């Protein structure tokens, strides 16, 4: 039966049927998440004074961390603006943000996929990057009329081009199958990376914009017998707690007025990465 369906999908196409089935399944995901919604409502409205004080302290610590990150990103943004001015061109990157609420988790135990209540009717499309309030969360891999499936960045099949905020060294963050962990690939033994270093998106791959927070180095191992280090990263995104996710819809406009080849500095092939 599976072979027949694969053959039919290849030759005829079952995308419309698949979208219809996904749309029909949306109410079941909503119902399955109802107990969690009720529990969350109770947590939001029936809390003790001690718990409120603990939450307040945690929010203050989180706010301090976000302020430090904001200062770092402002520094990077200023540097990028200066470079664009030197090149004689200005590039503006803006995004529409579609906020979706978690309504379910895909039943496949091997893959880390969540489902939110925004779909094609809301402007969501396959391939869009997704964030929660703290960092990169994943990427849209399937959409129906009213829902979207998001592959979390910790899934083993997900890979994300990143760079170290402190040194600008590039790497690839790959899912380890653990919702609280990523692994970095191709970081040489000579790298200056240290535990606590911040990882952000590099902008390569034309999916995730540059400079969005991904996580920080949690563990590293230098083995002289290996060409690359073993590095693990703790994601900033609260993938096992977040209920709301931001889907970024980019709009890119480039102003190339006045940009001439003669205005660009002479470089040798391969000098600019």
C-alpha cells in the first residue's frame, strides 16, 4: 500500500489531499492541547506570592541577559552599516512577523516537529525561519490552510549555518536529537572558541537572516588526534516550554543607486568570503 501511494504521489501528486488531511487534523491537535491550555491558565491565574516572587527574579535575570545580548547585536549592526557605506550601497532587510501558538506535537518519536495554528491563509509558506522569544527555534517544513509544521533546530536532520559572535568564525550547528543540545561541525583545533561563547546565525544559506541568537557553547573537547573539536551548544530557544512562535516573512529591498564597479575596492579572487 505504501509503495502504491509513493508511486501515485510521484506521478500524479497528492499534495492537495495531504493538505486537506492536515487541515482536518487541526481540531484534533487543538483538543489534544486543551488540558495543557487549562493547566497553563491555572498557572497564570492561581499562583502563590512565593511563586510570583520567584518568577519575578527569574525575569530580572533573563532581562539582564537580553540586555547584554542587545548591546552585542547593536555593535555588530553598527559595523555592518559602516561596511555597507564603504561599499557605496545600502541594503535594508525587514520582516513581517506571524505569531503562531503551539497546538500540537507530531506523533513521530524520531522527529522533533511541532504544529502551530497559522497556515497558508495567514501567509506562512515552507522554508520560513521560526523563532521563539529567546532565539532561533526551527524552520517551517509543511503548511496546510490553517496550520504549519515546524522542524525544530535540534532535530537530527536540521543543519544551520552559524558563526561565533566574538571571533566571526563560521560553523554549522546540527541537531543532536536532544531538545536541549546542538553540536557544532568543522571547528578546527586551532579555534579560540571557549565555553560560554555566543553563537548566532551567519546569514548563509538564504534561509535565516544574519545575527539572530542561536545559543552558547556548553561543552568542548580538544582531541589532538582529530582535525575538529567536539562542541556542544545549549540553544537559547525554550523548545520544550515555548507556547508562542514567531514566523519571519522577509522582504528584501536593495538600493544599488550609485553603485559602480569602479567604486568597489580591488580584491583578489577568494579574498572576500
